[in-house]
C-alpha cells in the first residue's frame, strides 16, 4: 500500500506503471479521519473480466488531482441515456 500524498504525482503514476496494479490509501479531505483506498491499475489487463479502465483522481504531494486509473464495470445505461436521450 502506498500513500499518494507522500509522493509526487509523477511518482504515483510511475509506481502504478511499474507494478501494474497498486493499492493507494489516503485520508479523505471531506470527512476528517476517514481513510480512502482503492486498487489503481496501469491498463485493462489488470482488471477483472467484464471491467474497463476508468479515469480517477487521487491527491498527491504536489497536486490535489493526480490522474490514475481504476477498474469499473461499464455503465451501459448511462451511455444509452447520453446517446439517445440527449441527441436533439
């Protein structure tokens, strides 16, 4: 486990790239004392079957929004609504 707030954004991204998948753990900025963590990946090869890579942002030592990737199930319903209900 790594604490991204003790690493530069470049180092966070390099660590994920080197290891393929890592657990990042840090404190919530909205709820004091609440630890947050997730598994962050280099690419979809590190996701489970049926999951896709999705952008996420974590705090780092040098920025509040360091871009990383997580695995998620695709939200087909959301894509459907955007495609068909918002085409005017």
